[in-house]
C-alpha cells in the first residue's frame, strides 16, 4: 500500500494493485450508507465498536515494541499531545458544520495518519469532529447521484476539498514513510501508539451518553466486545486463511 501511495502515477504499480484499489473504493461507497444508518440509530454502540477495534489493534502493535526507553516515552507523549492539541483546535461538537479551512487541515492530517501503522483514520476523524459531518455529506452526494440529481454545490465543494487534501497528505507522506519504516520502525510504532491513545481519549470524552442510564454500560460493553471479537477473527483469518483462499 505504501508503494502504491508513494507512486500513484505508476501504471505498473496501479495494475499490480488494481483489486486492492477497487476493493477500497467499493468498500468506501457501501460503508457510507451503512455507517450513516448505524450511527444514527446506535451512536454509542457504534462508537464503542470502533473503540474495540482500535483497542485490539493497539495491543497487537504494542507487542512489537521490544524495549521501553526515555526516547520512546517522549515519542509516545508527543503523539498523545499532537492529537489532544488538534482536538482542542477543532473544538465544537460532533455534529456541527465545519469550515473549509478545517476540511483542508483535517484532510491533510488524516492523509498523514492513513499511512501510519495501526492508526485508525476513522477514529482520528472523530477526534477532529469531521467524521459525522463527512458521512452525512457523502450520504447526500450518493443519494443524489443514485436519484440522477445533482447534490448541493456546498456538499460537492466540501467533499472535493477534503478529498483533494486527503490525497495530497497521503501521497506526500507515503514517500517519507518508506524511509522511516526502514530506518526507525520501532520509534514509528511508539509514536503511532501515542497518536492512537490520544484519539481514544478524545473520542471517549465525547461519547454520546444520552438516553437511559441503565442501558449505557450494556451498550459500551457490547460495542467494545464486538470490536475486539471482530479484529480477533480478522487476525485469525490473516494468519490462517481458508484453503480455498490459498
């Protein structure tokens, strides 16, 4: 994926990774509708599901760190502070409209996060208060397209601005990442763990806890548990794929 993103103009690399790109695009299109419906009906459950996925991924990444040093502690703290600082700059609530400046900044930052190992782009978008506004805009765009009508100019411009910024951040940082992964893999992992921890803390602080109090612990436990179980199954499939998949 890093090779593909660092040279997106290479026809040879695009051809070799065609099914990867096609799967990512198709998955994005279908997930927009599903995520919008699920988050509108079960906001707390779905947010905790994402947290469960990230908790599991963090544990897997943390096991690759061989030693804890002062330098690794500084890198971890730096990752946490970066996310908390960005979240403080974002301000606002999760459903508020966002400015074009923040769409550009958030797009570039998410593009950088996208190529970092183990860091969830979705969780980062939640911390930046961009996830839910973007899902709603994407849903409007897709519904209008399927109905053969044109979505609002504001929606098209906002999505285009974010998409362009995301692409620029991803492509530019992917080139840098190739060198960092080769030279400083463990330091990069520790820094990524700091970013993940900061994102988790930011999202937990903004959990939608409205509704019946007795149901809150149940939803949190169920959501986190399902997220952990999902990643556990995916990890098992990757290590031991079914015979018909080779």
